C-alpha cells in the first residue's frame, strides 16, 4: 500500500496539482459523463489495467524461465533395429511376380 501511495504522490507532484485543481477535474468528469457512467468507466479501466499487468507478468516470467532452462541436447539418430531391417525385405519378396506367367 505504501508503494501505491508513493506512486500517487509522485504523479500529483509531476503534474503539480493541488487540491482545488483535483476537485475541479473530478467535477468536470462528473458533468461530462454523469453519475451513472463513471462506475462503468472505472470498471473498464480497472479491467484494462489488470489485463496489462497480467500480460507483463507473463512476459517477464517467460523471459526468466527461458534464461533459467539449460539448453536442450539433441540426441543422435538411433541405428535401425533388426525388425526394421527385415520389414523391407519381406515386402520386396511378396510384391514380386513369378516370371513366365503373363496374362
């Protein structure tokens, strides 16, 4: 909570706004949008900020996870097994037609 208040104090100091100016701005917002529209605007603004924070958190987590993972080792291709070597030979014998018989 302290960090949030410090941020707000910094923002107010940045624009050099006093109490009178803040009340004037709030009154103008109330006149422009009306009392019914302000909660809807605040809700939409809050959801937008929430989505933005979630996206930035996901990106920073992904960057940290990528830097912590060791590089993946690629294993060399394995030699064909005996069963794989016999399969092509069996298919070659069955596909051959006897010589001498033609239709």
